[in-house]
C-alpha cells in the first residue's frame, strides 16, 4: 500500500518547472456581455392607449404591465397615502368578483397579478403562461378599469396600514429614513411625505376618495401598456384591442410641485431611541433628476463611493473598521431631483467614529480617482448590466423606466458603451458639483444619552435633538 501511495504521489505532483497560477493579484475580469435586445414595437389601441411590445422567444411566458402616470406625488392635501391605498385596493374586488374570487381565478391559471405605487407611477402587472393569456388578460383589465373598492376591504387595509405606522415607532431604520426625507424636502414637497400616509389621513379616507382618485388618473390617456414575452404582435394587438379597446379616455390635469431647497449648511438631527444597540445614520442633500446630463458619470462615481460591496464606504466602515455590517450611498433619481444619501447602521459606541469615516470618504471622493479603481467600477457596472434583462418581468420593469423618462429606443443597447466611456475627469467633476460635505443633513437615530456629546464634538453643524414622535407623530390607536 505504501508503494502504491508513493507511485500515486509521483503521478499527481506537478513538475517543478510547470506554470503555477499567479495568486498575487485577482483574476482579470472578462469583457462585458454584449446586450442586443429584440427591437421595440410600438402601437396605439383605438382608445389612445399606447403599447410598447418586446417579443422575447424561448420561454412561454408573458409579462404585461399597465403603467399609470400617477403616484404619491399626486396625493391631495390632507389625503397623504391615497395613491398607495388606491393601488392596493385595485385587486380587492373588481368587476363581478370579490377579492377571494379574483385570487382563486388568477391562481387557477398559474398566473400572478400585482399592484405597486411609487412617487410618480402606479402599476398593475400580469405574469402568465402564454397559453393562459386569453383568460388572464380580462382579469387584469377588470382590476385596472373596474375596481369595486369594497368598504370591508378598505377597513382591513386601513387597519393593516395603521399597524404598520405603529410598528415604525420601533424601527430605527424607518425612523431615520422618514426623518431624512422630512428634513431634506420639507412638508410641502411630495418627497418629504411617506407614501403610506399618516394616521389622520388614513382615518379620513372613504371609498368615495378612492373612486375619485381612480376616475381622475386611471385612464388610457394617462397610461402605457408594456408587453414582454413569447407573443407575436398581430395576435397580441388583437387581444389587447378586444379586451381594453372600450376603456374610455379623458383629460388628466397636470400637477405642479415646489422646488426642493438645497442644503446650505451642515445640520445634525439626533433622534433619541433609548437603549438602541445601534445608531442609524443618514447623510445627504438634494441630488439630481433622472434626466440629468451627468447621469453616467454620477453612476460611476457613486459606484466608487458607496454603490457596491467593494465601494469606499463599505470597505472602510465594514472591512477596515468593523463598525457596520454594511454601508453605502445612492442617488435616487426621479422626475424631480431626489436625494443623494449615504447610509449605515453602526454600533452605538462607535457612532462618532463612524461619522468621521463617512465624511472622510465624502471628502476623499472629491480628489482624483486612481485609474485602476475607475476601471474596476466601470467594469463592475458593465459586466452586471445584462443581469437586468434575464426575465420578462425584469425587462418590463426596465421598459417602464424607458417610458417614464422617454429614453431613446437604443438606450439599453448603448448603456454599457456609455459607462465605459466615463473618464476620471468626469468623475471628479460631478463629485465636486454634487457632493458638498460641508452642506449635508445628518440624521442619527440612537441612544442620545450615550452618543450626543461625542457627536456634538465633531462640529458637523447645528445639532437638534428630536423625539420619535416629532418625526412619526403619536403612536396610532388601533
């Protein structure tokens, strides 16, 4: 047996002069996958409803998304949360079916119907096997066009949302995010108000409010239908016309919003959460709209700063110092300028030290970027971009952005090239234009008794101490 082992060892040991892998540096990344999506097809139904179609062969599925150009930014005064509640109620009863009957009919087909809402859009999505499309499409149409808004379902959802508002009081992450938006945008700007609403607005809503909001905004002149899947235009166009063509259009009034006031000086808001084991940190200022001319340099710059696991913020706070499980940053680009936000949750004892490191990185990104770091960020974005287009649902979501922002039809196929074309001079320019560490709002939710003195000593700006009730209001009564 020993002899056999020696022979085997001789067979598997490589010769001394054979080439060994170089383990002193990470392997080179391959070239980005080319992205060549099928061509877009556009047509309009007889009632004026625009349709955007992408035929995706190979898997017998189809995703149909009705994108309505209304969201929480259109909530009437004193009715915050109305857009969100309206969207949530769409599938709680429609046409002649109750909520349970709708759910059973959809499940029987092996389909899914979902609703969602954002600041500027609401959507109803249908995901179904192509073979079941003719049965599933009328269900989706009823949900979009003929919701019944049953009063008993409204009461159930109202209670669920009031329960969520109550739970927010014990969620430091939510408290920090709500406070940041409030202090950055103010109470008159739609981005400063939670989409869910508040106790007063939720208690005031009636079925008539939901019906009025639906009648005002849900119509073919204020919508676009997105279709992605294993379908042919001639067949799907006929089906859509048959089911949706009688939906009547109407004029939808435009809505104007106030401009957000930019931060002019550093300010710290410390929200007391006695006994908190961690401090939630939010740092930022008003950013840019989605249609900024600097979109691509900003995406690359933020990837370097806080947009990936290997970003400066995450490597500093997580890997180097061990203050946090993760840290990052992003530009929330919307039709109106959204926030630039850097964020983390850190151990209470290192709250001040973590803030020092945050501002170290915010100042550091203003300096010239090393070529190797820039290349890594560009490749990270380029190599991962095709992952956004693997399923019909993902493609439909990307097309929804194209519709909302009126992006050119070749946008997705040219995206990687534009990312790779970003130069380090572009990164430094946008960093200096949009990142101003001396003019930031800082929100910290944590144990005031432990962290206040050390945070004050940092001199980040005027410090204001708040209670949770100052941010969220009193705890709702259930």
